[in-house]
């Protein structure tokens, strides 16, 4: 197994974003961190919650991780909306957690563990992965 995975997000045949599962730690942690971005032109269409659920499924069902985190700069309302839609558990704020463009930024922390995934998997996948693609034609 690797230390991280990156996935492209495509909509209507074009690349429009990325989601990563990185900082994977094995041993007693069995954890990873999801990060993501999406082109503003396709934001708000449910692509990112769908992508997060897809990566959570991969993290828990394929990699067998125990914990996955998403960390968000507090002023990033669109990213916060993704974790709100998915009802991921808030774990508070980490002060000056990550350096971005030379500035140490606070981050809101959200997480889900394997036991929560098992309880919520069917609903999350039904809500976000069972969307029917439009017929070509």
C-alpha cells in the first residue's frame, strides 16, 4: 500500500477537480486525510460530496483504514458545506495547523471512523453514489 492516492474529478468529459487521500499512516493509526478542490464553474452540483463518499468507500472498504480526516480553513465556506452535507463529525479547530502561502493557518477538523462508516455507509452511498447519469443521445 502507498502513502497517498490522488483522483481526478471529471464532469461532462472535462477535468474539473481533484481529491486526495494522503498522509496515510499504518500501524496503530490506520488513518488518512482527504483534501480536495473543484473548479468554481461546476461547484454546487454535488460533485464534491459524491467524490468524498467515493474516497471514503475506498479508504474504509479497500484500504481498511480506521479513521479519515478532512481539515478545512475556517473561511472556506464551500469546503465546510461539503462536510456539513455529509454530516461528518466536527472535532474542533487546530491552531496554526498548516502553512499555506507562507502563513500558518488554523483548520477546522472533521473526521469519520470505521465504525461510523459501517453505520452510515448505506445511507451515504444511496444519497451520493446512486445518482443516475443522464442518457446519452
